[in-house]
C-alpha cells in the first residue's frame, strides 16, 4: 500500500478555506483513493494536508491521470491558487 501526503502552504488565514474547498472538490468528484484533508493543530502554521491511499504505484498514476483529465480541473486550480502559495511537499 502507498500512502501519499500532499502538504500545501496556504496564504495567511486561508488554510481553513483551502481545507474545506479541497474536501468539497473531492466529494464532488468522488474519486477513490482520497482519504482525508486536514489542517494540523500543531507544528507549522497555515498549511493544509491531503492524504491518499493506493494499492500500488500504477493505481496512483491512473488516479492522477484521470484527475487532471477532468474538465473541472482548470477552474478548480484557479480557485485553489487564491488560497495556497508556492511550496509544499509530496511524501510517500
């Protein structure tokens, strides 16, 4: 099993809005693999984390290919960019 955690640096005061928007988008899209979105209560401030679970690397590749092929994604990314800034990380 592969667990992927994506951490985004949010613009000041936008972490809760970013977390809610990410949850809403994932619920609307209904993709398997997505497990949770959260804002940590300790550690670095103004971040939002998303976690995904995949059986193997191919499932992960297929998930992200399907995700970025959706017609809603450009609009989603434009809205997302109003809440997050550059930087962040992807961990496995």
